[in-house]
């Protein structure tokens, strides 16, 4: 009858020393470990060895997991060809065999684990830290692999059976219940030792051109690598001891709880080392990525300074440099496309986040299709979405991206993450992108025509082609402050009224009581003055949902003519903002530019809580006022109506408005802070004094 196995005195002594050592001073051990390290510069290519080790350990673990063996068979066949190519140097085969013998001899006698580890470290003193751990793992893989080959094949192979009998190895199948905790703990320790080894090897392979050993993430890790190597080798010693302890146990019953607990405790310690190294390695990769991105950023700056025969180098640097797959999606056909379709063409890069509005897409779509139909102003648009990886991993953002993409007739990148971080940095720092969409114009040679052509596109559409600063200046020289400038491209009906010489009143605001009173009073004045007045409601900026409600109200209450869609209202205010920013980019001020002064006045009207109105006739006659002043002037019609005969209605109204003007006023100009180009100094369009600057944070949930 089999007797119960009891640990001998040597093993008990070994366990006691392990426990004592676990509480010893790590700094003392660190000095001992460092004293063994005397590398002579020899280089060891550990990659082929490591791939073999990975295959050995995966095979062994697979055989220990029920049902996993079948899944590994195909992978094993695929790996066999790769492994066959490795031709290891004789010197490495010899050192691996030597360490394997040391492990077998030192671990079979129940010696001190620390002493055994130090022997191995001294033996490997001339090797680098990553080579020490890989070679020791390889030596253990020979022991571990041979053990499993013999035990697994002994049931069907007479040679394996004979060796198993000579070694008196236990029957793995028969003793599986007793051995399972032991081998589970052993496999976990081997795995975590492999994990730490991978980290040590990765530290060795970090590119020295981007990170040096005295750089903080690397220097901190370097101080921990020797102790990590020590604990990996010590773990291997423990595993080898466990395997060697099974020799001669064929006829003994197995009691493995204590051994399994020790291996588990060691695995816990080594895993803590792994987590720390993994964290340091991650910091090193972040540092390296930062260096690479900064290098790519400066390369991009330099690239834009060079002269090119076409735009391909620039576009590849900005969008996608590889040739492995097409980076673009064509808007109409939704087919993939290479960057070649953009060669030597004017290219507009539409850069935005996923909050790009449908109104912006709709206006651009009309302009793009118009340009496509006219050969003389041909250009291509490419949408480059700037997204945050941290918030991307959800279906909502993916669906939003695909939905916006489906609305576009032009090209877009097939995946937002093909855009490199260095390019995003360039876009933000050199082209001042923050949140609001911008359109960067590149000429057929890839030269920058405009860092943001969106302003001139909103103002003049395709007339601004090729979207250069010189073209923008030329167009401004042709402009005057007229109703046509205000309404161009939005509503042909209003321009027809202007051509017919009708009196026109543009007005805005959200106060329904004021709107009803004002429109009624204005129409009564027109009736009394016996002239035809057309009134156009242009709404309020940045209030899409509220404007939709206002449109429904106008449809019911019939205050006046109105735009039946929010796109026209949005475009009216977007063009005014674009006029302001365009003027600012050209260094204009309200003191020396009438158009800028009038634009700022209308924008300040919109920034107030009141309504407002602009009366005009033809190209030259215009008068504007805030809601209360405009309403007062109409109510006082009898006081200035006699001047109409000599001056005309609009000039007479303007004169009376000037009489009503008082020095007391409070004008607010609200500018989107994410557009860029906001000046430090802004003067009041009404009195010329410098306006006070405030910061406003707004969240409009409608």
C-alpha cells in the first residue's frame, strides 16, 4: 500500500530559508545581484530563442487544459515551418545545456534557492540582463519539455515508458487530482516569469534615438531590471525544483498543497514586479511616441517650406503615407480611393470634429456640386475628422461618423485614426483648429493657399477660387456695405425686390411681442407713406431649435415674409461672422473699415436681448437701429415724414434715428471663441471706445 509522502529535512530547511529571505533587505540583495553583473559586450539575438520558448510553454499549458489540445494542433503545424528555420549557435546551445544541468543538479538536492540563483547569475555574468533571463528560461524549457514529453508519451511509447520507469515519475493521469493544484501554480509562475522577461527584452529593444538610459522613464526602469531578472531566475529555480521533486515519486501518494502555495506566493511577487515594469514600459512608449510625433511635426513644418512638383508628398504626410490600402472614400459612389485622385488638383481639407452641422454640409454640398459642373473652378474636398480616441470606443461615435460621411458628396478618410497625432498637432497649432470647422486650401503643388478658406467660401462661394489671400483682398476691394452683400447666395427673392427698387426691412430677435408690434407699425407707416415695404425676418444666430419654433409661429401668425428653413437663417449669421473674421485677418478695424463697423453693429444687435431692424432701398440707402429705437422712430413717423419728399424714406429715417441717439448704450458682441483670430482689442461700433472683455461659457440645450 502506498505510503504518505513527508518532506525530508533538507526540503523543510529550504522552505524555511525561502521564507526568511522573503523578508530580507532588498537593498542588500540588490548589491549582491549587481556584483555578479560584468557584461563583456557580447550580443545575443534572443528573438528566435524566445519564439521557441513561447511555443514550448504554450504547448505544455495547452496539454494541461482540457479540450485545448485540439485547438492548438493547426497552430502547431503552422509554427513548425518557422521553428525549422532557426539555426541556433553552438555556443548558445552549450550555455543552455550547461544552465539546464546546473538547474537539475542544484534543484534536486533541496539546496538554498537564493544560493542557486546567485550561482546562475555568476555563471551568466558576462551577458546582458535580458540575455540572462532568456537563456535561463531556455534551460528550464528543456527540463520542463522533456518531463512532459516522457510523461505524456509513456502510455503509448515504449521508450518513453522505459525512461519514466527509470526515473520513477508519477503517472500524471492517475494522480491528476493531486497534481492539478501543483501544475496550475507551476504554469502560472512560468507565465508571469515569461511576462517579466518580455518586459525586460522590450526595454532592451527600445529605440535609443528616441530614449536614452538617463531619461526618467528609462532610468527608473533600469534600476529595477536587475532585481526583476533575479526574481525571474529564482522563479525558474523554484519551478525546476518542483519538477525534480517528482523524480522517484511513482509509487508515492502526492501531497502538493504546500508546494503549490509557495509557487503561488512567488507568482504573486513576480506579478507585482511585472505590473511595475509594465507601467514603466508604458511610460517609455508614451515618451517615445511623443518624441516621434514631435519629430514628425517638425518634418511636416519643413515639408511645407519646400517646393514640390505636385501635392502628393504633402497629402501623404497629412493623410496617409503608406500604400497598403486606399485611405479615402469617394462620397458619391462610396468606393475606396487612393490619394492619386488628388494629384495636381486644388484640394480643400475640411477639418472638423463630429459636431459638424448639417447646415455646413448642405451649403458646401451646393458649392462643391456647382464647382464640379464648372470646369474653371474645379477643386476637390477631403473631410478630415479630428476625434478623441478616449471617447471613440462606442457605437454612437462610429454611427455619427458614418452618418456625416454619408451626407458628403466629396472625399473623406475611411478611418479617422489614420490621421497621425503629429498631423493633428500641426492642424491645431499651425492652422489654429480647436472645435469649429475650418477649410484649409492647398494648391496643386501642395502649397498653403489659406489656413482657413471657410470665411471667404461663406461670403463669396466659388467666386473666391483659388481661395488665396490675394483673391480675398481683391474681392473685398469690390465690395460695399449693401443689402446684396448681406443676402447674396441666401435668397434670390430679396435681391429681386432690391432690383425692383422696393423698400426692404431686415429684422431679427426672438421677442414675439416686439415682433408683432414692430411689423404692424412698420406696415402702417408704409401704408401712410404710400410706398411698398417688404419685411424679411432673419432670426437669431446659434439658436437652431428656437428658430425652428419661430418658423412655425411665423407660418401660423403671418407676421411677415420669413425663411422657411433654419439653414438660411444659420447661413445669414455665419456669413456675417465670416465677414468679421476675414476683416480681422486682414488687419482691418472699425475705425478704417465701414463694412467691418456695420458687421460688428449687426452682430452686437444679435448679441442683445432686443429685436433690431435694417431698412434699405437699392444699393446705397441703409438705416439700422436696435428694437426700441427702431420702433420709436416708426411711432414718431409724423415728426419726420415731411423730410421724405426731399431726402427719401431711408435717409429721412436715418436722420431721425441719429436724433434719437443718446450716449447711453450697452452693446454686446458675442464671438465664438473657437474660431481663432479674435483680437485683443475690439472697439464699440457705435461710440468707438474699447469694449470690455469678458469670458462667457455657454451650454445651449434646446
